[in-house]
């Protein structure tokens, strides 16, 4: 009975952590979508030098924010993957898929910004 209770507690803990990770992934994906839209809007389209300077400054502000958050994303992805490896038998494959989607989206937006 004690073994079953311990297993139930462990699974409950894994469920809670998995749900928190899934929510954080969703939040990060939303943020990336917003940044991607801002990058598209701020890309240089030409014009007079003053306008070009404003466009460049706007783009660089967004790029610097993305670059700053990049380290948070990479750390989160590493921790998420470590968690998946540790709890492989107890978690949903959706979490693994969502981590891959987040990684892919981050890479796409970084490429788009460059």
C-alpha cells in the first residue's frame, strides 16, 4: 500500500510540473509570435535617412529584447528536456512535442531577425 501511495504522489508531482511547463511553453510561444510580428513590421523598407534611422532603432530594440530572452528560452528548453529524460515513463509525449515546437519557433524567429 505504501508503495502505491508513493507512486501516486510521484505521479501527482510529475503531473503538476508537466502542467506548469506546458503553460510556460504556451506563454513563450505567444511572446515569440508577438516578437515575430514586431520584427516583420520593423524591417527596413527604405525611405529618407531619418525614417531609416527610426526603423533601424526600432528593429534593434526588438532584436536586443529577443537576444536577451534567447538565453532564458535556451535554459528553459534545456531544463525541460532534462525533466523529460528524468520523468520519461510518467509524462505525456505532448510535452516533448511542445518543447520541440518551442525550439523550432525560436530558431525560425532568430533566423527571421537576422
